[in-house]
């Protein structure tokens, strides 16, 4: 079983996806970390994240064991990730890994929860369930600040607001796999929901879709 969760940066999709995955006993893949890992490689090679050749090479040679590297969470890596993510060759290099994870979740688990921007539209258009998460920019900035502070990373509210806006524009406006809900996605606005309430709402969506009976 495949559950696709898409939404903009800091919408709370990662926290929700992780919690749902542990509740259901599913494998979890945060696809943003793939683009972040490519961005980190490119920056470490002193290349420009807009350089299609350098970014595609980094994507082709990506070591998928490095996706938990804490350096990936820095704001500047998120911004560079939104640049490499607009390069078609980078996306195509990362597609097989994502689809393979969805089809054959690691550890022989019975399902996968995958979050990102284009999971319901491009990576797994046949997912059993698609949820598209939104939240107001102000709430997303607050969540990003908390996340960075918890990781001991610097958090400047104004810089984060402009970074969130910049990434929204880039992710929504790019030609390839732009951020948008799939036609059959369930929309979940978490602006006024804490994580427990968002989790309950997501469980209600799963229930209404009849998925609990199939797990
Ligand atoms: O979810 P995140 O903030 O970690 O993602 C970092 C960047 O990667 C984001 O700005 C856009 C890109 N991304 C993407 O284009 N497609 C995905 N499926 C996941 C992330």
C-alpha cells in the first residue's frame, strides 16, 4: 500500500507522515531529503545549484545512505534544494529510487508513506491514498523556527519567511513536477491544528477511504 503526502515546505507533512508511518508499521521516505542531499553535494563541490550538469552528476552518484545527515536540514540547503529540484535531469535520476521504495518498502514492510511535492502527481500517481497538506505562511514560519531551534540551528524569523516564500514560488512555478495537489488528493489544512489533531484528521481520511480494512 502506498500513501502519498504532498505539500509546501514546513507545512507539517514530514511530522505527520512519520507519525502515520509508525502507527501503520509502514516505511517512510522524505523525498525532500533526496533533493537536499543533491544540493549539499553540489555546494560541497563548490558548484552552482543552478548548474544542470553538476546537479545531475550529484544526483546520479547520490549515496542514499546519507539522507539522515543533520547538515541537510539547514535553511540554505533547503533553498539550494529548490534550485536543483527544478532541473529535469536531477528529477529523473531520483525517480527510480522513489518508485522502488514505494513498490518494495525496505524491511519487507507492508506499505510506504512517501512525502514530497510531486508524489501524488508524478512519482506515485496510482497511490492508494493522496493527502495534500497546507498551512498559512505565518504558521509554517513558526514551525520551521521550532524545528531549527530543536536542532540547535540558527533561526532568523524574517529570513525564514522570505525563504519560505521564495521556495513556494520556485516549487509552484517550475515547469517540471510543480507543487500542486493531484486531482484525487484529500486536502488537509493544518493552520489551526496541532500535530495530534492533524494526525486524527489524517486517520479519519484513511478510515473514510476504507484503508484500515485493507492493511
Ligand atoms: O520538503 P523539503 O523542504 O525538505 O524539500 C526541499 C526542496 O526539495 C523543496 O524546496 C523542493 C524540493 N522537492 C521537490 O521538488 N520534490 C519533492 N518530491 C520533494 C522536495
